[in-house]
C-alpha cells in the first residue's frame, strides 16, 4: 500500500509525467499532499492504508467526491476532529485559502487512479475475450494486430482508451472477418488485462509516462474542437444525443471511462456517421486532457445564491452572524468579511472558525448544523454574492 501512495504522488510530479495538475495553479494536488503532512492530518487519517489510526481512510471515500463533497465532509466532522486533536495533544492547524484548495485537490486525486488488476485473471481474459487471436504479448498470440508489449510504456488506462478509440473500427472489421464476437469489458477486466500485459511484456518502460491528471483547460478546447460536444454535453452545455459526460451520476474512474468508450463505440460511431461527424483521432495526452476537463466540470458544482439564503437561515448561520451592520449578533458581519472570494477561501474560513476558535454551538454541545454538497455550493454562492458591487 505504501508503494501505491508514493506512486500516486510521483505521477503528479511534472518531471515524471507529461500531464499537468488537474485544476491548474489555483489548486495543486501535490502541494496538497504536503499540507496533509505538515498540518498533521496524517497523524489520524490514512491514505489507502498508510498513515495514522482512528480516523477514516481518506483514499477510500466513495464517489462522488467533488470539491463540495469533500468540503462538507470537513465541515460536518470538524467539531469531532477538533475534540480528537485536543485528546491527542495535536496543535489545531489553521488553513489559508491556498492550503485549503490544495488539500481538497489532493484528497480528490488520491482516488483518481484505479487499483491494480490481477495478473492471473488478466491472462485468462486475454484468451477468453479472444484478444490472443490478433494480438501478441510476451511472444504469445496472433500477429494480425500490433504486438501489445509496448503498452508497458504507458502508465494509465487512458492510453489504452486512445488506442482502442483510434483503431476501434479496424478492430471491429478484423473481428467480423474472423467470426469473432466483439467483446465487451467491465472496468475490473480492463485493469486485469493491463496487469497481465505489464507482467508478461519484456519491454522495460523508457521515457515519460502518459498519465492522469491531464490539463483541464486544454481538454475544454479539445472537447469542442474534436466535436465531442456535437453529441455530448458537459454540465448542461453541448449536445443531447449522448449522455452528459459531466453528470455526477456518471463519475467514472479511468478504467470505467475506458470500458464505457469501448462498449458504446459502435453506437457512438453510428450516431457520428448519421451526423457526418468524422472520427477524431486523439493523442494519449489529448485524451487525458479531455478526461481531466470532464472531471474538473464535476469538481466545482455551481451554487444558487437564492437557495444559499435559505441555507444560511435554516442552518442557523444568521442566528450568530450579522449582515450589513445588523446589531445584536455575536459573530462577524458576513457582508463585510474579507477574503471570501473563492470556494477554497470560504472553506478555510469555516475550518478556522470551527477548529481554531470553537464557535458557541461547539462549546455548548448544541446540534451541529451539517451540510450537503449542494447546500454548501449554494451557501458559498450566496456569500460571494454579498460582495458584488
């Protein structure tokens, strides 16, 4: 497990991978990993089995895990975390907006990569799915398609998705000519196949690895340029022929993304043919950028300030906080508070408010107002609307 955590951290290093941080300079997962250690989070929490004891494993939080999913988890559990730190004598850490954003980005990306597959299962699938008829690995298999030893060069299922997408039509024709039924794959099966190829291939990886996360800003441009948006939407923007690829209910791991692309390719190609959309050929880094864009759209959920007013009232925020100079309140004026200009800044302020200064409800053991991700997004939108000129 320790090797896996180190490996994930290495994948985020620019010197190792072609990819760049998923969220750009405002939120850096690698910097967030340092915040996780420096602020003492690791003393209680584990990441995929590595770290402290007595607190949940943050590498195994179930999806979806958008910014607001993770931010609300920090808010909802903050009083208990503060108590636990006091019990263990751990200094209560403050966060600034940059640290809060980086920390959440790190917690998002620790589950961005798939767990390793099973070599023995992959070996069996290579035969059962008839891959062996056309492809060769480690000197075993057919010669109709390319030798798959070269796949060991690449560190992500996204490269496999690119190859399967670019060569899908030719592969289908070759299978049809040989009477081979076109196989479908589950994400776990793809992980097993990759594990088998990596174990059986005599090729030693050289050069940079094509890995996630990609560049979300580049992916947004590619999503339009390669005409993905003709059929698919992203958070409501784009075509309606296929599913919205940024829908939270469709949040997929890389191997799930690959499996979905392969399994649905015949229907996708038929839809493209009817609309005279040419098959776009993609480079591995371009595929990684597109996937990063789809993840980034899901990462920040848009809030509604009108709903945020209701959240502020129902959760008791306005019981303590004043607005525009209102008198008789014990907490700061939300309309005049400074530095709440981003979701990460709001998270940092709320964390410091709860953990460091211990608000009245935490001291008196009153029920702590828990938030859902949508409520947090709405509340942040409302707080930011108070600062508009």
